C-alpha cells in the first residue's frame, strides 16, 4: 500500500484503487463513537485531521487494529509503516499508540 499498489516493481493494485481505499468516504458522518478527526476508507481507518483526532501521524495516514492489541499504520507523507503485534487481551494500555509515538520521535531528518 505504501508503494501505491506496487511490490518490487510489479503492479498489484491500480493507482486508482489505492487512492479510493485510502480516502475518507464518510464525509461529515462521525466515525469511532463520534470522535472527531477520523474517517473510514475502503478497509482502513483514515486520519483526515490527525490533530483533531489526537493521533500522532501525518495527514492522510491510515490504519487498522485487530484482536489482542495488534495494529498497523501507513504514513505516505513520511513514507513509513508501523506494525505492532501482541497477544494482550483485554488491552489494558494502548501500546500500539505508544509504539507509534516512539516511532515518530525517532525520525531524524
């Protein structure tokens, strides 16, 4: 996904498919218990306004989580992905969010 639908120079998904998957299709409909700054694409939680959402990512990033506290995110602006896989149920702390924050703090230009 980070490579726009290509893997090792081979097109897997069309450019337009990736574009549609990673844009907010909810418009003004609230996502995530009415929390502001979130949206939903075709298979991903979208961050059209990360500041409003209170999430440490770049605008246009997208993510998803799963059972046992697993999470991944893709940040096309910084050209990074994060994958955090654990087996913690129920989730007592948001380790995925902490991992994301530490990742962004480690970026060094």
